[in-house]
């Protein structure tokens, strides 16, 4: 078994296509500017992933490209499966566990402040807990790690609201699943999110023709 064979870092990413990524942000700053922000987020996440002590797998929304920032040597590539976000996350975990990994940590590509230390903390948490969550400031989570499949966390749920994290915690409590929380970080989905992040540059609005 590889040195990091017990650990899988899985990344859900959208293929970077104008008008199909960061649509809420794009409504405010234009699809091309939103794509630029998303590409920056993807590059950051890919760099963080490369620095982590874990096997890596990336799950693409549309197709597996021939070249991409995530496709470093040894990284496995898959297509996402499922009708909604919860289905796709559940498929990611079932894939990881079917490959024989004991600890699976899942992240997206929306968090500019995630770093290798946070992901290492998540894997270490899974040595003593069944689950770990990274709270996002919008009420969701930027990271989830598990030691086994938990369909109740993902299937037949609503995701577009500010109680996703709390509802997830309630589900873990109700099933007697031990968990811990990481530090809170900011995801970028809207213009307000972007303005509160280190990626904010007012020139984005000027180039897109938007208003401050």
C-alpha cells in the first residue's frame, strides 16, 4: 500500500467554462470575470492538494480534460455522478471507500483560505472521530471528512440555504456519529463573499462594467 494509502483527498470541481461556473457571482461581475475568479480558486486548491500527505482524486462535473491544474502525477480522475450536490458528494465518498481508503476528506474549489495544515487537521481528526466538518461562513461547509459512508448526510436534502451545516450536525447527533469541527472559513459564491476575501480587487468591477 502507498505511504498515504489510508488517506484520500477528494476534490469536486466544475470544468471552467464561462457562464457555467460561479453563476451568482457572474450575475454581478460578468461571466468572464467570474471565470477568472474561479480559475484562481482552482489553482489555489490544486496547489493545496499537491502539498497534502494523502492520495488524491479529482471529480469533474462535465468531462475529464487532457490537461488540468489538478492532474498531477498520481492523481486519479473521475466524473461526478448524481442529480444534485448531495448525490455527487455521496458518490465521491462511496468511490473512495470502494477503493479501500479508510479516511476520505472531500473539498470543493470555493475556499481561498484553505491550506494544507487545515486538511492535515481533518485527516488527524478522523483518527479519533467518525466525521469532521469545516464550517463555512455562509452556514454550509467547505470540507467534510468521513471514515465510512453516511447516506443520510447527502441524500434527499436541500442545499441552497444557510442551515446546511447545522442540519448536518443534527444528523450526525441523531445517528450517534462522533465528529469534530475545524475553523470557520469563507467560501466565495457571491459578490459580497468576494469583497470579504483576499481575492477582492475593485478592478474586477471596472473590467466587467459593474457598479461598486
